[in-house]
C-alpha cells in the first residue's frame, strides 16, 4: 500500500472522530427532546438523553435565572423550568451589553450560542431584545437547516467512512464538503443575520433602519453593544476542514502515483 493511502486514512479518521463526538452524537441523541419538554412529555425522555445532555453541558454557560443546583442536570433544569439549550458543541457566540443589563446581574452580558441544531444561553432574553427593535425571535430563521442538520451530518459521516474504506475519485470530491464546512456555516449564519436585520416589524418599541448585524467582531445596535465571535465548535470545524483536506491531498497523491 502506498504510504499516502495510510496517511489519508489517518487524517480522515481524525476528522471523523471530531465530527462524531463534537456534533453527531449529541445532535442525534438529543434530537426532538426540546419538543418533548415543551409538550410536557417528560417521561418520553430517555436516561441516555439526559446523560448525554449532562455530559456535554458540563461547564457551559447557563442562564442567570437557572438555580445553581440545577446546572448540568437536565432533569433538575426541567423541574425548575430553567432555560434549556441543545446538547451539541456551540459554534458561534453573540453577546449584547446595555446599561439596563448591569455587570453585577449579567457578568457576560446577554450571551447566546449558535449550534447546528439550535441555541443555548440567554435565548429568551435575546428574543425579548429582538422584539424591542422589531426583530423576529431567533427560532423563525433556520428552520430548514435545523430540520436537515442531523441527516446532513450523518451523510458526512457516511462519506468519511466510505472515504476511509475505499479509494474512489468520487469520494475524494465528496470529501471536499467537510473541507468547506466552516465556510458553509459562516455563509448561512451571515445570510440569516442579514435577513433578520432587513425584515424588521413595526411592533418594535424602538424604531431603527434596516441594518446588517455584525458577523464577526464588535458592533452597535441602538443602545446595545454587540460582540460576535467564534467559539469552540467553530475551531473544531476548522480542524475537521484541515484534516479532511489533508486526507484528500494524500489520497489524490497516492492514486496519482499508483496509476503512473
């Protein structure tokens, strides 16, 4: 076997493991759980789902209204009617600061974390602020993305597994999808920011002109200071992209030299 074939398998396996444990496992196991909580079907939530949520939420931000004894315990979060986010690794973080949210009460401002399959953080408070300026609540956007997210990621897992198992040019091209995954996320994220900022409603107590929210960096909306930066999930996407690209290059080299 050409040594570059083995390199390709190693690189693809690393990308596969990151994708599986950072995103696919928590997304698939937690899928539909928030709907069950909202519908009061708590008994239908499996012990495995609770364990997975508890594990992935260890040390993550919880709403300031959440009792400390309920942190990292899904059952207690449900019992205390606390704000519950999804289990997967957060990809992007947005935070708002304003004089009416003092540091003493909100030391991190009003943070919201964006995931492949939903949100976490101060989602309710952020939607209240959005309403204040005539903006739709966050759940209005990204319906299609959240619906196909688990299946799209499972499809990527299948591509990676087939890429590791077989030497095929078509699989090489398909492996470019995880290579561009960070760019796909950023493009979709930027699109929805534009959509929200340019589809304001008259119900807002504070009237502002259509605008483009800050995608990366610090900005200003009315009296709010905004911060928008990548978080751990985005860096993991970059790692997946790099290892996937290295795998494609290694296998392409091996196939080219094997044919010559």
